[in-house]
C-alpha cells in the first residue's frame, strides 16, 4: 500500500488531562506498544512523503519515542485547528512543489486505526467529484462528547458540530467525527487560516474546517469505519477498552497463524509477539514485549514470558518465568517454578523444577536438577555460569559464578560449586555425612525421661 503523494500530520500536543498521569497520553501503552507508535506505524505502511508530529514544548519524551519523525511544536494548546496549523510550515515545500495531493490529519490517541482505512480516505477524497475534505465517521452506541457529522440531503458532509456547541437536534445525530481527515493539500493552508475561535471552548477547532470548505464551494464527504478502529484514548477506561480490542485482534491473528489457544481470553500478547505454527498456549499466559516462538512449541498454563526466543518443539511451563535475554533451544524443557534470565538453554536440555538460571549458558541435553540456583550476582556485578553439553547437575546445587561445568560432568546433589569442574568429572561440593549407630535410640530415651520429670514437677 503506497500513496507517495500523501503527507500526514499527527496531533499529540494535547495535555491528556483526563488520563490523570505524569506521562504524556500518547506514551501510554496498549499490548506493550505506545499509542503514538501504533499511529506512526499505521501511517508508515502508507509510505507518505512526510509525516509531521505536533507536540507541546515539554514533550521531549514523545519526540524520542517517535525518533526519526519530524516534530512541529504547538506553543500553547489552543485547539486541534491550531495544532494542525503549527505543522503547516513543515509541509509548505511539498505543497508549493506540487509533490502531494492529500494531507491526512490523524490524532495520536487513536491507536487502533488501520492503514487500509487511511488509504480508503485518500481514495475517497480523490474520487470524482473530488472533495476538499473527507472525514472519517463512526457510529458509537453513545455519541456523548464526540463531534456530530451534519450531512445534507445528498449525503455530502456540510459541517462538524462539537457536542458542546450542538443543538438538541444535532446531538441526536448518530454519525460522529473520529477525528481523522484527508484534506486537499492545495486548500489546506487557506482552510486552516480561516478557522476562528467562536465556540463554547474558545478554541481553534479543526472540525470547523468543513464549514469553511463548504463556504468556499468545496464538496466534503464522510468515509465510515468500524468503531473498534476508532477508539480515542482519553481516559484509563478508554485505554482498557483499546487494550481489550487489541488483545482480541492479536489472539485472532495467532490462531489464524496456526496456534492453538486453549482459552484465548486468558492469553495476553504483545503487539510484537511472534508465534509459529502448531504452537499450543495454555490458559493464563502473559507475553511481554520481544517474544518469538518457533513451531511446535508448547507453552503450558500460568507462564510469564518477555524478551525470550523459544525454538522448535520446546516445552515451557506450567508456571515458568522467562525474562529478557532468554533463549530456549529446540526440544528443551523448562518446567514449573523455573525462572530464566539472560541465558541460553541448549537443544534438548532440561530444567524441569524450581530453579533460577541467570547469566548462563547451558549446553545441549544437559540436565538441571530440581532446586538448582546460579549465583550470578555478588551485589556489584553479574557473572556467567557455563554448563557443558550433557552435564548432569544434581538437585539443590548452588553454582557460584563465574564457574564452568565441563561437558558430560556430574555434580552431586546438594553441592555448592565454587570452582570449575573438568569434562566428565564428578564434583561433590557438600559436607561429609557422619553416621552414629544407635545414637537416635539413646537421644529418644533421654528426651522421654526429661519430659516425664517435667510433668511430675508440675503435678507435685
Ligand atoms: C476531538 C474532535 C471531536 C471528535 C473527537 C474524536 C475537535 C475540536 N474535536 O475531540 O469532534 O469527535 O476528537 O476522538 O477536533 N491536540 C493538540 N493540540 C491541542 C488540542 C488537541 O495537539 O491544542 C491533539 C491531542 O493531543 C489529541 C487530538 O489533538 O491527540 C485530539 O484532542 P482531544 O482533546 O482528544 O479532542 P477531543 O475532545 O477528543
Ligand atoms: Mg480525544
């Protein structure tokens, strides 16, 4: 999908006061990705000639998140029309050089918008009779505070009226403004300049641009899109709604791609989760960012996985936690109550119960016994544990890093390993067992006699 004669303006300078947050609204996340990233990605797939992001002066963090996108600063939040005007000079050369036909204006707080919808708007504007403006419309169950789209008998758009400025009759209109517009690039400058502040909020409303265009004889039209693309995030409740919609989309895509989700509603994915074919994901599994799962993998119930790569045929969980930097080799098994961080687990290796493996390299087919712990941190720095191919680490072993266990080596259960172990060696790092024949019987007799003496004393 490529529309090179299109430029875009993304408005994100608003305060977002309804979020009650220290963080700029567009840096809040849905499925692990910021709102602004979704909008910029949806636009990027359209290959516009240029995208300008409009920010307030104190939004350095947003500029960083959008790195590479040119920014225009709106000095004060005087309304959406004022914000769009702030971006105009950054597009003036494209317009003067006749290099674009359309300018898309998109809000930074509308993360679910699809590229196909943006393309349909551009196509809708160019269709004869060519329109000055196309507005993306929607029909929410409760139109509430949304601007209403006032259409003429011919179905063409006449004006957008903000709810606060609408008459009772206008407020009954179900067709609402989503905020997205496609505007004839050649008209943009003059239309924006003509917007005033004669309204309930005393702001420059971008929505007034439609009445301005109509007054100049330019036809305007509405393109409609499904509601679940147009949720505008203004509050935490909206954020949760956007998250729910995005999760439904991601789960559907995972299943479409050949994964079985036993109970999809309890699986939480990130926007970037990659899932192969014939993957089975049990109930209550959470994927943070940066997870890639190859084919034939089984993720059992109650796992938390982030920043991990899992190769073909591996089995993970139930109750496993994989943290960033984890690489699980093909056919490896990671079982219950195992936490892995910054570690490579070789092909066919097993860590099935109650372990912490951090900053480690575990060779192919190695067996990590229950309760094995890598001591990777001394309070100052992290150090590496290396375990060779086919090594066998007995239960309840403590591996004090930096330490290397050779290929095929055995570690006796209950060992504290503080030195390197050679290939094929057996290391036993625990106190010697001492046996005292008959001693238990003597102790029992002694203790019983003491108890009887105490009882007598109390009665006497
Ligand atoms: C706006 C529309 C309304 C529409 C609704 C859809 C106007 C006047 N109203 O209302 O018709 O139904 O969106 O969600 O356009 N922004 C700036 N600078 C400003 C003000 C806002 O950059 O001075 C940005 C915000 O960061 C935000 C976007 O513009 O990304 C929309 O602003 P918001 O305050 O959310 O507008 P709504 O009240 O939702
Ligand atoms: Mg809004």
